[in-house]
């Protein structure tokens, strides 16, 4: 049964029914009678089951108790830019868009004129591999962070650790 049929109580909708529904002229449902209380055993809150995300790990059920992209007072790009500026000030970092996707931003780390790391910040809905392959061919370290993957917090310690490891620092 379609949503429209459910809204119109199982009746096959006509165009006028849809118009009336959208204009708010549909029949008002009967007032709901209060249900009798059921004596279910008390359930603990869902957070009682949620695993605490440990410091230094960037994924888990609960927001970690450390700086991360979701408690940063700015956008996810500002969050990563802040990490690059504070923790990797010795490197020149440039930002560019990936021409294959508007959901991807690429940061390139330079030591002098030499590219030492490429970091791709992308949507989990992106399925781009070209930059990763190009980096592998040129033996340039490459990292990827997803900014919209549920349960992936991009905790500061995690991001910094991965970048340091990739830079060999």
C-alpha cells in the first residue's frame, strides 16, 4: 500500500483527493483514544548500551570526549584546515577541488617543492579512486577522511596520528 493510499485510508487516490490532501482539506482523523498503560518492565536508556568511543579512535557509537569535526565550531573543512595549520605548520598545504566530484576536497602537503602527502576529504557517497591510484603510482602517501559517515567522528588525535604516520613524522 502506498503512502498516499495510507493517507487517504486505503482509498485509491484521485487527483482531487491529492489536491485536497495537500491543501489540508482532508478529513480530520478521529481523536485518538488514550491507550491503557501497559506495565512493561523499565528499559534502560539506549545510551546505557552505547559503547564509549575511546580517545584516539575515530569511530564508535558515541561522540568521543575529545575535539572532533562534530563539536568543532565551524564546518568540517574549517576543522581539517585548523588541524593542518596548527599541527602541520612546517608544511605548505594547498587546497583544491576534485574536478570529478563536488563532494570532495583535496589537500596537498608540500615540503619545499616536493609533494609529501595528499589528503582527500570526501563524502561517503563518493566512489572516486583516480586520485588514490595516481598517488599509488607516484608513491605519494595518500589519506582519505569521510566527513559524513555515521559514527566516524574524525577525532583530532586520530586525524593527527594518521597524518603523522603518513608523513613519517
